[in-house]
C-alpha cells in the first residue's frame, strides 16, 4: 500500500485533498492510504510514508524535510500552488506518483 502524507500549517486545508486523492488513486488501481497532518505532527506518520507532499503555504520547510527525512521517504515535494488552490488532486497525485515510480523504479 502506498502511504501519502500531506503536510500543511494546520492539517485542515490539505484535508480537502485527502478524499479526492484517495479516490483518484483507487481509480488508477493504486491502493493508497492518504492522510493530512499539521507540520508540527509530521513525526506521527513520516516513518511509514512513501510520498510526503508539503502545502504551498509552508513550502519553506520542504528543504528541511528533505534533509531530515530524505533517506527514509522516497518523495518529498511541495504541491503545485495552483493545483493545490483548485484542489486538483489528480494532478497532484500524478506528479508525486510519477516521482515515486522513478525513484523506486517500480
């Protein structure tokens, strides 16, 4: 199962994407566990995460997360601001999943 964690300031704005992203993954035939967390609670889930997506409002933390968890989490990236604002879960998923497949060669 693919574990995707969306991180934002409070974990609320990304929660809108969670259901849409899980639904989209299912349509693509990918079993995914998608959850949103506030960045302060990243340690609750990061150690079992395959894809860590950072909300645009805290994009300044992306490099910190990459340095801290990059050896453990295959994909750590900031979500595209427009796709995030428009809740385009399909585009966000496709971008992150392609990066995941490339890094893990699956």
